[in-house]
C-alpha cells in the first residue's frame, strides 16, 4: 500500500466568480475547507454554523456556505464549504465523488 498526500488543482465557483486553488484531498471528509481569502474573494455568505471536532478533541465552530467545485476531468460538483479563517495557500477538499482505488 502506498501512503502519501494527494493534491489536485481545481476551481471554486460562486456567483459568476472563480478562484483557482490547490486542494489537499481527504476522501473521508464531509466538508471542504477554504482559506479565508478565497472565501472572501468569492463573496461567500454564511448559511449557518457547524461544530467540528478536531483530531485532538478540540471543538471549533465555523461558518458554512455552498459553492461549486470544478475538477479537471470530473466537471462541476456542488459541495458544502467552511472557512478555515487562516490565510494558507492550500485548501482541503472532501471527495465529491466516491470510488475505490
């Protein structure tokens, strides 16, 4: 078995705007994390707030919204997003498709 980090380039779209991002793929995630700067550039508005439990047991609350995710070879997918509040260059993606490798 090969273990490693998988990245994919994609475009997040909302309200006629699109931002190119590099995603760290997490096939078990239910939400996709956007950096604060991408969230703001797209003009995403909070549609609610969700509590998340981190690996160390810390509980955090984050605003959630919705946008489109376009991945090369897979087209556009609708996915829930939350803002990471941090200003990093890499976003985290849930898998908009389900498959076994």
